[in-house]
């Protein structure tokens, strides 16, 4: 009897894990998009040019056809298409010999086909001989695609009050 209960519980646990893997929630899909974005924006030391081009292309694939950017500190304000996003990603990444970007504390508001996320993004890197450490609050907007995925449709820095 105990053996049957253990087998049933193990089968139920495996079923739940398989369902979560093959049918992830919207929150999980959005977190994956942020993970992909930070992975492809980051630049490991000694990265070759072709690998950098591939990563910049991967960044642009995470965005919708038209994207609204409001990043005044980076000199970006307006609408951009995927090709421009690819170019911007390449230019940004090429400023650094090494760059690590991570997004934490994602707070999501989901509507049917839109999501608004506020996150804390940290960047650490080396630009020339200068060490760079930046932390910014970012607000991103994502739209659902027809394939049940999510694409970035907007991004802005959030002003944080300083004491």
C-alpha cells in the first residue's frame, strides 16, 4: 500500500514538472525573455566579432517590429525598428571589453496581451581602462505574439529620487 502511494505521488510530481516545462506560465515566459536579453547584451572578455554580431541579432529578435525607447541617459528617445535595435545593441556592446548585465526584482502587471514590468538592472563592465558599475530601475512593456511568446515593445529608465 505504501509503495503504491509513493509511486502515485512520484508520478504526480513528474506530471506537474512536465506541465510546467511544456506549458510555462506567462510570468515564466517573460522572465525567460529578460534572461535572454541580459545574456545577449552581456559581453564576455575576449569575445570574437562574429559572436558579437550573433548576440546583437539575438537581442533584436526579442523586440517587436516597432519599439518605443525612452532612455535619455543613453541618448535614445523615440521609436526604433528591429534593424536599428540590432545596430544599437552592437554599438552598445562594442563600447565594452567586458560587460555583465542582470535584471532582478521583476514586478509584473499582466493584461491579456500586454505586460508591464519594472525591474532593477545592474551593469558591470570594463570600458577602455574604466570600471563601470551602474544600477537603474527600468520599466519595460511586452506584447504577446501569436505563438504565445512575448516581445519587448517599449523600455524606459525610471527616475528614482535621491536623498
